[in-house]
C-alpha cells in the first residue's frame, strides 16, 4: 500500500511538472506571435514578408528572354462545349 501512495505522489509531481512546462512553452509561443503581429504595424519596412509594388512603369524594356507573353498576342480560345 505505501508503494502505491508513493507512485501516486510521484506521478502527481510529474504531471504538475509537465503541465507547467507545457504552459511555459505555450506562453513563449504566444509572446512570439504577438511580437510578430505587433512589429509590422509599428515598423512596416522592417518585415521581410512585405512586397512593395512600384507605382511607375520601368524605364527600360523587359528582356527578350522574359517568360511573360507579348502584349499583342491573342488570348487562347475557350474549350469546345459538349
């Protein structure tokens, strides 16, 4: 009987320790997410995930090896209905 009480006590301590560790990790993850969400709002240029689209057209023509189709090509015809 004393061994059963000892095992219950030790497993209880283990459960409390695991619970505390999981809570600590969860708080660290939440703090990191909060900082990542708050940082771009206060410093928009600091984030590497922001893409800036230029408002003016480029001054030089695109290279001939560009994969973009020419502006004069006609769109493909729709598939036949059937």
